[in-house]
């Protein structure tokens, strides 16, 4: 077990270094690229006014497969003799100081070092990075609020879509947009060390923290007091899987879990809406016509399904693994069935990418390449987690 955990840590460090290097490369490219694209403005002004909101939106999307809400994490602690509000406070504070909120600094550090010192020196760089970090923390609590509401009613997914899409549109429309200059002044306020801007972000963060605390406290009590009284009207047996023997039986069980387990159903709905929104924007808008954003959307659309479900591979099976191991059943066939189900599921994002292919935003060969890259390399990495996942998920 020690060797497995050690290998998992090493693999995590390698992937972390890879993504850190990738973000450093992007930050350096933006520093020089924005200077060439908009020569009449400083690169940091363009970054703050036009690019920052899209980075915050990407940060929101990146949290979906990796970050749980405190309402999901608090249940194991409920048996402890600790006040529930204190537990929520602890989980919210832990979320705010998480190292996940530092990831984007790998992009902003090289960008700010290249663009800011010639006018504001080293102190300007440090002040700007602190301001960006505070914005990411505020975005973290905004994500927790939206994710908690979405888990209660799927229609809340329109809230973050309207928020980021609305701001993204209003920055460029009309031509002299107030939001454009607001974000530009916000970034300059950070660089100049203006306490008013820092205090404003801290106030917004505190407000989001209090709203999260209030909503999560109510939801936890409601969850504890809830009594389920429902009748099953129709049960799908998926009998067409019977012809495939043991693997078919495992495929049927996996499909039932995805469509009946509340956590899986909520994740699938969220993923479907996000993929549909991204595909529509890529197909019928010019916002993401750049090579980097097109590649990012393709990778995200194909991989997000696996990121959310397969990152917890064999964790759901932990509820009955003892019974499974007491019989002459093949774990290899179970994993093979999972691979077949999730590979077939990749047809859905492929179909949703067809409008982008028709509109010339993506080539058919490129779509096939991302499809096979996902079910090949990316799924290979996720299925390796079956060796290291030790925690049972209900």
C-alpha cells in the first residue's frame, strides 16, 4: 500500500508540474501576444479588461470535476460531537485557503513579471498577484454557492451561465463598455496597491461566505430531517445487455448507477449542460475562435464526463466490494464494462461537436483525434485510479 500511495503522489506531482509549466507558457505568451495584438494599450490592461473574466469562467469549470461542496463533505463529520455550523465554517475556510486557488498564479506570475515592473516595480507585481488571488478565492465561494444550488435544482445552472456569459458580452458590447473600464480599473487598482479595491473584493468574498454558510446550514438540517417516500413507477432492466454475458451484466449495473444514483445524475446533468453550452458557443460564436480555446473546449467536452465519474472509479463499488470479492467474479471484466460504457458515452459530445465541424470551426479529423485521445490516453490515466482510490462513495 505504501508503494501504491508513493506512486500516486509521484504521478500527482508530475501532472502538477506539467500543468504548471503549461500555465507558465500561456502566461508568457499572453504577455507578448497581447502587446502585439493591442499595441495602443498595456498588456495588463487588456488582460484585466478582456481576458480576466474568461479565466474566472475557466476556473469555475475546472472546479466542477475536482471540488466538492461542504454539504457533500460534511456528512462523515456529523457523528462527531461538534457543532454543525462550526463544521461548515471549517470546511468553508479550508476551501478558501486550498492550494487549488493558487493554480492560476502560475499563469499570472510570468505575465505580471514581464508586463508590470517597468512602470510599477516589484511591489506592483506583488500587489497585483495578491489581488488576483483574492479574486480567485471569491470565485471559489461563488462556485460553491452555485454548485450547492444546482444540486438542489438543476435550473440553477442558468445562474453561472448568465453571470459569466452576461459579463463577457457586456465587456465588448457596447463599444465603450462601462464593464470594460471597470475591470481595467480594478486591475490597475490592484497594481497600485489601492486598499479600496482590495477591501471591496474582501467584502464580496465575506458576503459570499456568509450566504454559503446560511444556505448550507439549512440544507444540512433539511437533509437530516428528510424522509423519502416514493414509489417506483418504472424500472428499466436493459435486457439487451444480457447477450454480452458477464461484461453485459456489469454494463447494465454501471448504467443503472449512472441514471439512478443522485450524485451521478446531478453530475451528468451539469456536464450535459456545460458541454452543450460550450459546443454552441464554439459553433455559432467567434469568441473562442483562437487555437488554444478551440483545443481547450474540445478536450474539456470530451474529457469532462470521465473527469467527474472516473475520478472516483471503484469508489461506488466500495459499498459492496466485500460481497463482490466473495464470489468468483472478474474485476477485469468489471473495469472492461466500465470502459465500454464510458467510451460509448463519448459519442454524445462528438455529436454535439458536429455543428462546429459544419461551421468550419473544427475539422472532422480533429474531432476524431480528440475522441480517440480521450478514450485512449485520458481514460488510461483515470482507470489507473482504480488502484489508488480507497474511499467509498455513497
